[in-house]
């Protein structure tokens, strides 16, 4: 039997740096054919577009497969398995497959899917890499809810003190073979060290915790872990209950905690002023993630706009094709004031 194709799963919360790490990985491919399967939450395929627009010879359009919107963990049967079968049926099979999950996905159902007969003889999970946004974690974004813990102490009821963010964080870490503490450029050495120690304590035995800035890590460290994670699903089970129904491949975890929507507006005139405007809106509405592409008056290139919490980055990435308009996806916890955010972003 031919050797199984190794697949690496890259997980991590919204904006942790998954696409950035994958881009860095592709830059080191050195002739190795890496196929990508990209899954996003929200109606705008920004990650796939960024990878296709990066201009590297290694980011070939035909090697990038985008899953339909939603979370990979909930659409294993109807989306992930057929995509994988299509990829495996190609004459020129890839040397390695990298799967970027959406920031809200649980990796466990995806790992389990590798035991499905349709693909189990052909691919294996080489490793699950969980990226952690070092800065957001140090700021307490994924902390358990201290107010609820206090309330719990005061009453005998067993109140749930988890937050939707802390639950996802715990479950992504529980599944990892390697944890990357990313964005260390925004941390002091002591902060990075504390996080590394915490995560080492929290993770399964023998899981490596490494630090990175901009996802810059050697390809040989990231790929070739030989974990065969699908054979070891019990050890990496979910800590939290997410209302799963995992017998029929229709895993549904509680995405009701999060929502996303897209806005389209005309071209902008001043990127710096627009970024400031966006930053203000993010703060006012506690938006978790905002990203997309803007058309800038008089500029032939499109402007990529990336915001993770209050931190915004803009850069011209590739010539703008299609209508000269600005499209952004907004993601946050449920209850976003869509009308007010749309009005503010359209102003
Ligand atoms: N300062 C800093 N910024 C980073 C680092 N890694 C990624 N970023 C920035 O963080 C933003 C999000 O990065 P992505 O790679 O798109 O994150 P992601 O995890 O793919 O995001 P989603 O797919 O939306 O969950 C971008 O603006 C990146 O340039 C890092 O190590 N340091």
C-alpha cells in the first residue's frame, strides 16, 4: 500500500496568525507540493484570497481549496470529506496537506474524520498545531470569566464560569501536538515565558510549546511530526460539552455564541483615516475580528485590512480586480449591533 499522505491541521482562535504561519510555511516549501484546505467563518473568503494574492510561486491557485462557509467541525460529511476525496483523486497528489480551520472550529471532529473509510487508508494527521495569539492571551481575552467565578463562590449553585472564548481556547489546546505562542514581538520576554510555562502545564504530556513572531518557524519543525492523531482521539478529547452529535458526521457545536456579517461600501479615500475609524468602531462594539479588502481612490492595488481586536494592519497586496468597492467581514460574539456597525463602517 502506498504511504499515507501526511496532513497538518492548523487551529487557533480568530486572528491568532494561522494564515500568516501557513504563508511562511509555503515560502519554505522548496519544491515540496503542499495543498491547502482553508475553512473560514464568515461570508468572505479572505484567507484564501490573501494566500492566492501573495505572489509566491508556491501559492498556486489549484493547490488552494476553500471550504464553504461555516466551521469545518460542523460540516465534515458534506464538505470536508468530499473536498479531501477530490484532492486525493488528482493525478498529481500533494506531498503534504495543510488544513487551516476557522478560528471558531473545534479540531477534534476534524481529527476524527480521518478515520472515515473514504480517506482513512490514504491520509493521516501528521500533527495538530494550535496557534495562540500571545498578546490577546496575555491581555486576558481567553481567561475564564472572573465575575462568574466570584458569583460561584458566593452561591452554592454550580455556575458555569467558562466563556465561549475560554472554552474554545481550552479545546483547541487539548487537541494540539504542538502549541505556537505567536505574536511574541508584542510581548516582553517575561510575558512570553509565563505563557509558555502555563501552556506547557495545561497541555498533554510531550506537547511542544514554541514561541514565534509572525508565524516564522522552520518547516521541518512544523511538518513531519508523525503524530497519527486520528489513532489517538481519546487522549485529545474535548474538555467542554458542545452539544455534539458525532455519530452521523453532523457535528454541531454551539456557534450561536458567535456571529458574522459582511458589509460592502464604496471605495475609501484615506487609508490611515479609515483604519482609525475602523479601530474606533471595533472598540465601541467589541468586535473580535474584522478583515477584508478596500478599494482606495486612485489606487490600482487593493488594500488588505486586518484587525484582531483593536490591532489593525493595512497593506496593498495585489491589483484590484472586479468592482471598485470595499468588502469587510465582521465577527464577534452574538448580539453585535449590525445596523450601527454597518452605518459606522459605511460613513
Ligand atoms: N504583531 C504581530 N502580528 C501578527 C503576527 N502574526 C499574525 N499577525 C497579524 O495578525 C493578523 C491576523 O493574522 P492571520 O494570519 O490572518 O490570522 P488567522 O488566524 O489566519 O485569522 P482568522 O483566519 O481570521 O482566524 C494579521 O494582521 C497578521 O499580520 C505576529 O506574530 N505579530
